[in-house]
């Protein structure tokens, strides 16, 4: 296991300790628990608060989007593990600014169950909580309700966060999160596995010339395992999987995200972006913004995902709104 | 034996916790084949938390066993907030609620508690028998146990009946295709592989009744 | 070779094409050559222009720092190869805003020779060119003049770029670049090799439990190959190598950069940062800013480097000055 | 033969270019052991550019050979701006400058051109003999060739003398420790390994005189 760490048991607490020390101007934590990350200026009174949460090992997802114009708090679990209902509740209490709390997080069994428990407990304390699940991964199920949440969640954080920053009500912020996600689809592929520090070995193997289309960000097997294809073909396959589910055409405006899973260098992501750009613009689709880089990772997994976000004027304005977090700065 | 005393409950909790710890590698392997390979990590942490809870918290004759179990459930959730851990914690909390105020557990209360665990897991997780989850082992086990107690079988025999039902349920789920949770994303590839949650259920019941 | 690419021969041009399409609002190119990257608004008249250049495979280094408050142009070579003197000259011509051009780049044979040729040719066209070489890697030689340039160059881009943005003269901007680099030291280590696309296999191998201290960003062998150590020990070793060469102590103010080489996840970088932070603050050193992430990479190499930048008031102001490039945004 | 015609020069340029292409893997391997493993990539690109240049650009009797070589050097720099490529390009440009205006190359001009190449590389790269670079092969070769011509050896014999001097210089550099360039960062580990640049020099001279 080629990782830079001390005792694998301390991977998450030490990571959080370092991160909080590096970004003390922007981040703090609640309840004396490093896993309950909140904005340094939380609660922002009079603003709808946004919270997320989930397992570690996906930086910048999840806590990397806590900051001005995006999220107010994040409960942090062990690697690929949900945080506990307790921790979500502590975050909820600390960020609540009097106008309700919106949970936005990925559709994973453990997270859903714990967030549901936390929402029930918060409700008993008269904090109004709403929940929007991210289910953007078209590869994970034909049934849109059963899909898992991956990189596309960043657009939900961005637009709902902007709406809250602009003074929107809980209803309005929730509606923006839902509208955003109704227009976001992601498809990914992987070249290599990653290693959970406490397990110490890869959860799966891929042959030297194999790739897996549709693989999940925890290494969940995908749609098909096949020989490695050229970048252009990979780009087109991902694009077609998305537009087959959410058509875009001439006159449409989109944001594009090409996301690296960890070990894939930015150079390769731009090669993928190039093809996506050429195909989309060739079909008359206007690309309003391109996000190429690491937005949702799986530690040292090699591979990438493509996310398309179909925009209207309202979503465009919210996407363009400034934001500043330790991992995402837009001016 | 026909009733469980406070001391028995505490010891059983410890035993179950230790079994969960021992299952680490096996559950990881089973989950790696169809999920994200971490069931064992999380369940072993949860088991350690249960054993620690039992060690740290005395349960004397006359104490409220229900409250004790509910608190153990909360400790389990904090230590193991994964799908499986959370469902077990939910089950333990609901069993505690069912036993609220009790200072010993007789056969009928035990049957109600196990049925409550089954109900709680189905409510929280929304899985049905046949979805290839822990429910496929737990649900028939709970029904068989309740029926056996109902028809007057002694506790030991009823426990064996329950365990056999769990095993049959677990085996019957193996050829199925996972329909919920991470494993459902794998689809066809889960066919023929044992479900980690169902296997865990059998193991927990086995360690529970191993006196 | 697990890379997402088309024909390895087209790795650099396709990467550049994608990158220029993704960042058309910020970047453009000169002389009809994608390898001659310039700010979209170049030349900025009346401003000293800054140029860099070097091989591909290090994103965000080099071209990722072209933008407001940092660099004006960058000549891009093949993977780990210098660009040609021609291309540097084209960049120089296009960015020259009438107040001279400063070259800041790493101390590598091929780059030095080509930049020297370019400077001679620019001189014949009456463009005043100055050169500052980056030699921050303490591991690469005992003789400071023979050291190679690595991640620390980002601080030179940042401070000299800020000085130019604030209207400094060529003399002043050059002086800031030199002063910055006199106060910057880097030390790195690697866990795995990387693969040059056109070579197709790793240039070296490291055993499953080995690391190499002092390895260069092209895979140049380092100071010692040894068994993998805990993160805290790695952090301390890098720190001691730096402070042995450039002492810092109680009352000093520094910026810290923990840089990932490519495959090492941010989680691990924060574990390293944590130890650096604790040791430095324990010794009374004040950390003014922390940069944790990927600033200078070697494609999919695993490993990290540590850079210390000793600050005075002038350098602090310049470091804090806003900047905006496709890879570096500071507000 | 005692003078090179325009046609000979063009053919020689092509031959050298092809040899450089053929050396790809060998130079990569040598450089991998002490540098960044890319000498072959860059030199093969440069060689291809030289061959292409020779194919694309006629050189007729009466044309300026010096200018032709200088342009070839610029094409080489564009295609191969690595250390080795840049040094070779610099050498070629300087050889062109030395031969400016010449329409054939006689033995004495050839000797001056090779000395000019050596000087150019030493000026641009600032390496001295003994630093374990291409200079260790090229410098003795240039000196031996000039001396042989001086003492009246015929061109073919003088060329053999030059090649032997290059080979001896290359071999003598192998036990040394690299003192400049990327290889110097490796330090001790370069001892006993042939220097890619010195090997390349021998190969180029060999292909140059293979008529
Ligand atoms: N919705 C559900 N209801 C009941 N059991 C479930 C559900 N989802 C998953 N499971 C059970 O959980 C097991 C996996 O547990 P675990 O590895 O903790 O999940 P995860 O890694 O997704 O958090 C499965 O084998 C299955 O038995
Ligand atoms: N300063 C120098 N002067 C002369 N030759 C040099 C110098 N530096 C390196 N070389 C030669 O260049 C060869 C390496 O070439 P190359 O791989 O192109 O370098 P790089 O990868 O550093 O650009 C060495 O084997 C050596 O012979
Ligand atoms: Mg899990
Ligand atoms: Mg799992
Ligand atoms: Mg090189
Ligand atoms: Mg080299």
C-alpha cells in the first residue's frame, strides 16, 4: 500500500486536523468533534443553511465545498463510510441561522438512513430540515430514483448555495437544488482501483489494458469491463450515456465538468474535454463554463467522469455567482 | 433456560460484539465482490463498540434492560454508521424500546423484540424479503422464532428453529440478484454470491444463542 | 500504460487544444502555435511581462499560472522536454508591453539553452529580456547554483507577477523574483514512477514498500531509496532538509506549500501538512498561508514535496495580492 | 574522395537523421539509467526532422551548403529542443556559419567545421571534457581529425582516426561521474554507465563517414 500516512486508523482524524489547520480562516468545527465541519462564521444568521455529509476519501467532496456561496456545514465519515446521525445533528444545530437547513447529499444507503435519523432528531428541536438527494450517476441504475450521487452534486452545492447566499427562502433554495439536479447527469469510468487505508489492499483489480465504464467512486463495478479505448471514444461513450438520458441539442446551454478521480493527470482530462467540446459545439450546444480538474475523487483511483449541467437563465446566474471555499474559488 | 437475566443480556451483547469483530475479513471479502468491500471494517468497529459498551456499563438485576439495549444501539451507530451498522443500530434501539422497563426477558418478549428488529430494519432500509439483504435471513428467522414460541417450543429448540430459518433464508438469497443498496449497482454479478448482511445475520443469531 | 489518451504523439497538442477551449476567456496563443500560450488580453501595455516555459506533464506548472497577477505567457514543450527557442521568442514578442520581459523558469539544461537563444534573438529585436532561474530543490545538489527548479517557482510567479501587476519596473520585478527565490526552498519524495506517454513504460521502478527521498519531478533519482516511512517522519525529514539549508525560527513568518505530485490524494497531503504545521508552530514560526494541493506535478507519480517561503512585509503583501489564472485563484 | 559535393552533404544529412531515429530505444535506456530517459525520444524526433529537411529541401551544385546546414539546425531545434537536441542544433548552425558560402567541403573546411561544432557545444552547454557529456567524445574527435588533416592524412583515414578518438573518449567517460545536466543529480550512480550524449556522438560520426 503506497500511501503517505501514519496509523491507518488515524487517517481521517489526522487529515481533518491538518485541513482545519491549513484553512482556519475559513473552516471550524462543532461539538468539539473534528468530523463536524462548519464555516468559520457559522451560523450565518438569516440565511438558509446548507449541509452535506458522507464518507472521506473524495476530496474536495464533501467538506471542500463548505464556504461562502456554497455549503455551511458537513459531517465527515470514515473512508467511504457515512458519518453518524449524531454528527449530522451537531452540524445541523451549529449552522442553523433561523431559516431552516437543507441537506444535499449522495444517494447511498448508509448516508440516507443516518441523515433521515438526524432530520427526525432536528425536527424534534424545531429546526426545519429538508432533504434533496443527489442521483446523477446515469451508469448506476436505469431507474433514476435508484442512482447514486457523484460529481454532479457540486453543481447542486453551487446553485443552491448561491440562492441561499442571495437570501432565498428554504422553499426557494430547495427548489433550486431540485431544479439543478433535474438538469445534471454524470457518467464515469475507471482505470485502476483505490485502496481504503484500513483495508490496505485494492477492493478490485483491473487488467493492465482494461477499463471499466460506469464504475462507482467507491469502486462499485460498472456497466462493462473492456479493453482500454482511446480518449476520444471514452469521451463520446460517456457523453452518449448522458445525452441518451438527458437530451441536449442545438441552442441548449450547458456547463461541462470533466472530473479526475485522483491519479489521472489534468493533461488527460483536457484531452477528454477537447472531444466533449468538439462534439457538443458541433451539435450547436453552447458551453457556458467548463470545469476540468478534480472535483470528486476516489483517493488514488485513475479514471474520470463527465458531468453535463443543462442551464437556463436562472441557473446560469446562480452558477456564475461568486463562491469561495478552500477547494473552490470563483470570482 | 427460559428467561434471560440482566447478566445474560450483558454477556450476550459482549459475545455478539466479539463475533462481529471476528467477522472483519470475511465480511470485507463478501462485500468486495458486490459492494465496496467495507462491511467488515464497519461491523468490526461496531462490534468492538458493543463489547466496550458491555464492559463499561454494568447491568444489574433490576436495571431496565430496554434502556440498556437502546443505549448500546446509539453507541453502535456512532462507531459504525455504515448501512449495515446503522440498520443494526436501528434494530437494537427498537428492541430496546420493545423491552422498555423489563428487568428480565422471557420467551414471548424475546420473540416480540426480534420481530421488532425485523420491522425496524425493513422500515429504515425499505428492503423487502427477496431484495437480497439482511432481511432475507432476519425476516424468516423472526417469523419462525415467534411461531415456535407461540406453539410452545422451549427456548433452546425455538432458537435452533430460528437459526435454521435464518440459514435457509441466507442460502436462498445467494442465487438472487441484489435489488437495493450498493450491491444493486452491480446487478447480475451479485447472482450466486452470498449477501454480507444475510451472512452477518446468521452469525449474530448463532453467537446470540451460543450460551 | 493506463492513460486516457489517443495517439501518444498527439498528447501535448490535444491537451493544449482542450485547455485552450476550456479557458478561452483567459488564455490564447501566439504565432498560430498552440504551444505559445499567452494571456487572452496580451500584451498588457505598460506592464512588465513575465514569461516561463518548460516541458509538459507538470500541470498546473507551467502554463497554468498564466493569468492576471501572475504570468503573461508560457512556451510549452513536449512531455518533460524544453520548448524550442523559436517558441519562446514568439511568446516574448506577443506579451511584450513595452517595459521589458522577465523569464522565470526552472534550472534545466535544455530550457536554459533554449531560453538563452531566445533572449539573444529578442535582444536583436530590441526587447529587453532578463532571466531568473528557479533552483529551489535542496535535494538536487549541495551547490545552490546547480539545483533544479520545482514547485517553489509558483511563489516566484506569484510575487513577481504581483509586482508587475502593481506597475513595477523590469528592475523591480526582477529584484522581487530574486528575493523570493532567495527565500524559497523545496524538498520532495516519490512513491511511484510516472509514464511518459511516448515512452509507454515507467522510467524507473520502486519496490512495493519503497520510497525515494529527493526524487526529481522527472523521476531523476534522489538522495536515498529506503523503506516507506510514516507520514510524520516523511514530513519532518523534508522539513529538516529545508531548514538545514535555510534556517527558520521563532518570530519568522512563512508560507508553506505541500504539493502533490499527481497520484497522491489531498487527504494524504493534509496529513503531511499537519505535521509540518505542528513542528513549525511548535518552534514559534508563524504560518501566514498554507497551500496544500497540486501545484507542480509529474503526471501520475505518487509522492509530494514541501516548500517553505520565508516572508518579510514586502513579500507578504505581494503574496496576498489577488491573482486569477485557470489553475490558481486568490481573492 | 577528398571533397564533399552538395549531393553528398544532403545524403549524409539524411543518413545521420536516420541513424538518430534508429537509436531511439537505446538512448532512452541509457538516459533512463542516469537522466530522465528521454534522450532517444528527442533525438529520434530530431533525426526525423533532419531526414525530412533533407527530403524536402534540394541542395544543388552551386548552392550555399553553409546556409543549408544552418537551416537544418533550426529545423532540428524546433523538433528536438531537449538538451541534446539543442546542442546538436547549435552545432549544426555553427557548422553552417563556418561553411557559409561554400559549395563543396574540402578536408580543411571539414576539419574547421567539426572544431566549430565542438566549440559551439562547449560554449552553449558550458561543459568541459571530463564532465561526462557529448563533449568527452566530440572534443578528442575534433582534435584528432584536425591534426590528421594537418599532417596530410587522406580524408578516409583521417575520418577513421576521428572515429577511434571518439570511441576512446566515450569509453573513457564511462567510469566518470556526471558533472553537468540532469545526470549530475544522480551523482555516484552514473559511474560505470555510458553517457547517452557521448554514445550518440560516436554513432553520428560513424553514420557520417559510412559512405
Ligand atoms: N436498504 C437496505 N435494507 C436492508 N439491508 C440493506 C440495505 N442496503 C444494504 N443492506 C445490507 O447491507 C449490506 C452492506 O452493508 P455495508 O457494507 O455496511 O453497506 P455500505 O457499504 O453500502 O454502507 C448488504 O449486504 C445488505 O445486506
Ligand atoms: N551542459 C551540457 N553540455 C554538454 N552536454 C550536455 C550538457 N548537459 C547534458 N549534456 C548531454 O546531454 C545528454 C542528455 O540529453 P537529453 O536527454 O536530451 O537531456 P535532457 O533530458 O536533460 O533534456 C547527456 O547524456 C549529455 O551527454
Ligand atoms: Mg460502505
Ligand atoms: Mg459496503
Ligand atoms: Mg529531458
Ligand atoms: Mg534526458
